[in-house]
């Protein structure tokens, strides 16, 4: 019975977290209809930007390209050789990074050079940090529930055995 109660508390905490998260990022109706389209466009822009950023970061090769460009600029050919890929394959990865604003390219003659883009992922890091804080609070609450359960088990064990 104690384990079922603990499980119910954990599920309740996760449900509360999801509602808190949704409330934090939901667009609420505004009194002025003229402002609403602007807010919706801003939300759409952030979602699109976040989608592009996280999609770009979801691939190990693209993360490797960012690490490599963090040391120095490189041509698409250099990157393709480094990652043992075709030029076409690397160009596709670079295009994803360019769309996300993480990489810029410059073509001089037949050589395309890549360098880190202007995006420093500040907004994405802030989003992740808010999410991490929510989870940290939930895990801290879970730790308290577990400690309380352990204390109750010890107390119940003493009263039954004594």
C-alpha cells in the first residue's frame, strides 16, 4: 500500500509538472485582438527557431561539426574528410546548421568555408534551464517522499516488532 501511495504521488507530481510547464509556455487570450497576431507570430518564431536548433543538435555528426568549427573555420571538404563522408552528405549537414543559425558559410571561388554562426543558443539554454529547474524541484520533492516513506517503515517496524 505504501508503494502504491508513493507511485501515485510521483505520477501526481509529474502531472503537476506538465501542467505547470504548459501553463508557463501557453499563450493566453488577450483583451486586445490587435496584439494577439503579434504574440502568436512571436510564439511561432520561437517554436520554429527551437525546432531548427534542436533538430540541428540532435545529430552526432552536426554536433561534431560544431565542435570542430569551435577550434577553427573549415571548408566543407575538410569537414567531409574529417567525418569520412561524401561532400554531398556533409553539405546537407552544413545546410541544417546554417538554417538553425549555428553555422555560416562563405564561398570564395569553388571553396565553401564554414564558421560558427551568430546563434549562441542563449534562448535555448534558458529554456533548458527552466525545464531543468522544474525537474530538479520534482526530484527534490520525490526525495522527501522517499525519506518520509523510509521513516514510516522504520517506525512501523519498531511498533510491530517491539
